[in-house]
């Protein structure tokens, strides 16, 4: 594999407040399966990319709560912690700045903390494509009809972007040295603003982002094997 000569890092972004869930705690800390969402995501990342160093971004002031969850559910997976910022951009930047990899080639995958159903195949293919092209994101075809500004558009030209999104570390560092722009909706959009082409890797429909209550109904079905 072309990416085997690179050091690998995975940044798990879980710095959000989860306002759309209207829950008493952030959505990444809500119960799922036998633990909580973020622990399930951490377990998935660790098993998918066992040779990667993991950086976990948490909301400000939630490190002690996270450690208590790890103790409660006996989660002993090695990872470092970073405090998030007011926007995803600043959370990811803080994680990138924490990586110490001087003079060595490195690839970084950035993954949503509330996507516990990615897998080794997706990570492997994203890392391999990023080693080849510098930037790669997982995405799925759109199966619904699509309208933009109330006009029908060709859904074959639309991709539903997921994470992981993988990049060469030097490219990420350059991208996140820019001034924040509200048009930066994900990491690919930050890197793309440099004029870098983003390679696409086929994702999976089950790699859902847990954002609203109904997503948790689907997630529990996936956990229980009802959708497999």
C-alpha cells in the first residue's frame, strides 16, 4: 500500500453542543449500544486504523466528564485530548496544531465523533487515496430527487459527503493557517480553497451522522444487527 510509509493520525471531532438533539447532554455523550456514541466511535476508529495516533476534540470543560465515561465503560483506548473551539474550523485547527510530526510524512483522517459506523475499508481507501492525491473524502451517491432554489437538478451530479476525510498533514497545516471563512463547512472545503482537487472515495450508507432523534433509532437497529 502506498500509504504504508506514512505516519497516520485520526482526529475525532466531538466538540459540538448538539443543539438539534434537544438533549440534556451533548449528542456525542448519549447512550448507544453498551456505552455512549463517542466511545463507540473511538472503538471503531481504533479497530479500523490500529496503527494511527488518535486525537479527540471535546467541548470546552468536558474533559473530566469524558474521563468519567471512559472509567464507567472501561474504555482504555489510547488517545490525546484537545479542547474544541466556537466553530468546527477552530476545533480541527487545535487538533492539527497538537500533532508533533517534524520532518516525517504523515496522513491525517478527520472523522465526526457522531459517526460510529464507518469501518476499516472506508479508512483504508481514504488513506490510500490521500497518499496518492493529497486529499480524499468519503461520499455516497444521492438516491433522492434533488431541487436547488426550487429547480430540479441532476442527482447523478450530487454527492453526499461523509467522514473520514483524509489529507497529507503538510497540506492540512497550510489550509488551516488561513483565516476562518463561514463557507468552510467541512475539512474538504477548507483544503479546496487552496485550489487543491479533492479525490472522492465511495462511502457507505450506514455511515450515518447521528444528528437528530430519529438517527438514534437507526443507530440502535444497526447496533442490534436489524439492518444488516
